[in-house]
């Protein structure tokens, strides 16, 4: 399992990269993409949508099942990664490059874990 030191993580296996103090990129962790299997479809929100920490904002479909993606922060979707709509498998190939959404006006970051905390958390699931 690959965990990047500079990112924050949620218990629902999303990663957060703060672009600046109010804006974050959000994607699925390496652990999540591995657990889901080969992704074949991504359903993303629209720019302008409000997202709330802990609530589903998107879903991904793998050859196994459809799974909700939960927002690790609260804010407003500024941009979605349109490339994933045509190439959802890029999440499997490079989960830390294949961001799902860019969220602005970010709040509710208190629950996010450091890379070390996330690694320790994942070990409790195995």
C-alpha cells in the first residue's frame, strides 16, 4: 500500500491535498482503489455543488460493485476531473494523480489523518 506523506486522509479512504489554505484536491487512496478493484465508471458532482464532510458526493463503479465516495471536507466543488469520465481506470493506475474534485472554501478538516495515522488505521482493518 502506497501512502504519500504530504497528503491527509479520511477514514473512508479519500486523500486530501491542500492546494492553498482554502482549496483542496480530493481523490481515492491507494488502499481504496485496491480494495475496489478495476474501476469502470465514475459519477462525479457538478461544479458549484456543496459537499459536506462525511457525506457521499460521488460514486465509483468497479467490476465488483458500486461504492459511494465520501467527502473528507466541507466546501464547494470548484472543478471536477473530467478526464476520469473517459478513463476511470486511471484511478487504479495512479490514485494520487487521479484527483476527483477540487473543493474550495474548505472547512471541517479536523478529522483528517496524517499519513502515519492513516497507515496505522489501515493496519487495524487487516
